[in-house]
C-alpha cells in the first residue's frame, strides 16, 4: 500500500512541475520575469518536499543561479560547440548571465 501511495505522490508532483513549467514559459513570453522566477522556485520546492528528482526536460530550463525559467530567444541563449567527438551545448541565462554547459558524446552507428 505504501509503494502505491508514494508512486501516486510522485506522479502528482511531476505533473505539477510540468504545469508550473508551462506557466513559467507563458510568463516569460508576456514579460513577467518575476513570475517565471517564482514558478522555478516552486518547482524546486515541490521536488524537495516530495523527494522527487526534477525531470531532465524541466531541470535543463531552470537557471541554477537565479531559479528563473529560461526560454530560448526570450531570456536564454543556446549555442552548440563541437570539438572532436563531443558536442557541448552552452545555455546562457540572459537575466543573470549564468552559463550552463551540457556535454554529449556522439555514438558511432553499428553496422
């Protein structure tokens, strides 16, 4: 019974995180940066309170410095850098200037 309840709690928490992400994106598009910052803080608080990891698709778009939800073209700049087999994606928050670097390694196709 306990695992069913914890699974239900986890699903509700993740659904709320996605809802808050959508609200944050619309707030940034309307120019309400303070709302987007509040929604980012709420996402982090939900994850801590419910002991649920923030999904990667959400976590990559929350600034680690100022907690604002980043939208490419509005308050974030996304660049890609390639060096050998690694691809590095650099996302810059235009609110605080914080840079996030994510590295991907290319996989070779197997014949």
